[in-house]
C-alpha cells in the first residue's frame, strides 16, 4: 500500500493498527531492499521530467497574470492562467 502512494495514516485506517506500527513495517521492509539498483544493461534512451525553478521571487501570484475581459451578458473582468 505504501508503494502505491497510500499514506501512513490511510494504511492505519485500512489495517486498524497505529500509524507508528505502519512506519515500523515500512522501515523493516526497506532494510531488506538492496542499497542500489545495478542494471544488467544500460538504457540507450533516457527520459527527463520538466523542472522549473525560480530565482528570487515570482512576479505574478499565479498564471501569466494577463488581464482577460469577457462580454457574455455584460462586462466581466478577470485573470486567466495557463
């Protein structure tokens, strides 16, 4: 369950045991795992996920910050974000 991204307290509710017991179980299983994965073959293609960082402070609170005006049954003003 932990490997499938279920939290300690969620496992606690399902199993009916205290969450510290669940943490102990996870630690015990973790000690049985090997320290590092040693693949037999090196993959030829790798995949990287997107990474965005901000140095300093963001200039807008969210989205692009461009103002959008719509006119369906009146004039409404708002902000749109991608």
